[in-house]
C-alpha cells in the first residue's frame, strides 16, 4: 500500500520529524508561490484591462476633439458671410493705384484695400496715419505691424513711402510679410490659384476672403484649432488672427497645438509677454525657450542645419510631415511617420502625436511604452496629456 500524500498532513498538522518539517516547508512554499503567481496574473490582467480602457477613452477623446474642429470650421464657413467678392485687382488697377499715390491719394488706396479694421473707411484716420510716413511708432489699425515691416525691410524707410501703402503697391507682390504672424510664402503656397484669380495681395486676400473661408495665415496659427476656443468669434465679422491679436493671446488661447501659452510663460520667470506667441517668434525661439515640452528649438537648429535662418518651430510645423522631421531628442518624427502617423490630415509628426497618434501609433520613444505609462499615471485620462509630453515636462534637459 502506498504511503498517504504528505501535503495535507504538512499543511494541517504539526510536523514531528525532520522529514515532515521539510515536506511542510516545501508544501507551504509551493502553495505561497502559486498564490503569488495567481495574484500577479490577476494584477497583470487588471493592468492590461485598465490600460486598454484608458487607451480607448483617450482615443475617443481625440476623435471627439477632431469632430469638434471639423464642426467648428464648417460652422464658421457657413455663418461668416464674406459679402461680395472683390473685383479683380488687375494690372490696370495697380497702375492706377500708383498714379493715385503719386498724386497724394495714399489714404484712398489704403481705404480701398479693405485692410483698415475700423467700421467704414474712416479716410481721416487713414490720412493721419499715412501722413506720418515711415515713423515706426505709427501703427495702422490693420493686421500690419509697422515697426516689424520697417525693421525687416530697411529699403522701405529709404524709399520714404508709408509702409502700408508700400505693401499694397509693391510689398505684397514681392511676398513680404506684413506681420510676424502672417507668412506670405506659406499663404501663397496653399492658396496660389485663388490669389492669381483675384490679383489681391496675400494680406488683402486673407482679410477679405481667406479669413472667412477658414484659411491659415501662418504655419503656427491653425484656424480650426483656434475656433474651438474662441467661441465669441461666431456671429462676429472678424478675422480669427485679428481676434487672436486683439484678445485671444491675452486670454491664454492657443493658436496651434504645438504652442502651449502657459508652458511657454512658465519659462519667462518674472518677464511678462502680452502675446506669448509673438514673444516666442521674435525673441524666445532664438533664446532656446520651448513652445511645448517636446519641441527643443536649439536641438532642432543643430540637427537640421538646412533650416538655418528660419525660425525652428515654424519650419517644423510647415515642413515636418514632408521630411519626417523630429521636434527634439525624445521624439523620432521619421519613425512616427513610418508607423502610420500623420496619415489623413497632412499634419507634422508631433501634432499628429498630440492629436491622437499617441494612442494609434503606440510607442513614442525607445523605452517609453504608452500602455505601461498610462497604468502608472492614470491621471492622464482626465487631462488628455500624452505620455511622452507628461514625461518630458518632468524631465527637462539637464534637469
């Protein structure tokens, strides 16, 4: 007859011999090991389910935000009645404008351009502005930065012509930028056909047609992104960029998903920037200040010397998809594109990541696994912040 199984005795009876003690310890270790394994399996399953649920929730959130952008843009286009399409500004009209200016009619040319923002033509106010000539402190009531234009194009001051008049007669055709947030070459690249049909300068086209069609005036100003924040724009006849310059920037509204005003302002110390994006473009980028935790202007400039002379974030937002550019040392733009990022909307790699690619593409940096990071930081489900952005904000270079 075989001896009875020692396990029940080992687990439930006090051992009397060395052999029984060994058997008891062995059985207890085996039972404990099995219990730990079951607990670990249950925990792993729970974590996997939690991770999947969080990923689904965040992906759904991004999809809802995408629908909101599409809906806001469609609503804007439907309600922003642009009025009668302006007559074509042909060669004969341009010659007539030059003649009028030579005869002292610069204010009339400005009024006819539609660039003056006040209601009506207000010829007297325009005449007072034009009369100040190349004074850099004379700022027209238009989406035109006089001091910027004179500094960027010193030949304008040498010509002695009122800067806004110069832009209308000559600068627009030469694709000069009338404002730091209006990139003429970018605007022409995306709207070349209609600009050719109307004969308008890029800024005239934006203020009279493009703004109300939802067109973007600069690589760092996305109209669809801005409209979801500036709800008071609906029902008002104001260009989104003009609204941003008037009240949006001071209210902390974001002009582009790659620019986080509060994060940027946190790097300024006691310095105050009335318009954080303008401060970044004119000064902060060159100082290496970051527009968001994942974009490093200094790193970008060192890594992509072909863009020397161009502001880094602007270049990335404009050309990032075409070249698979990376925004910093922690995010591989080319790898993101290769995995399917930026498909569909033509976004740069980082914007795609922030707008849902984090949950579609998966791993965003070597060693940083999205699902595992989410489980460790479930609070991201409430904030919508991406794992890599959350990590980078807490681990700045040299920190």
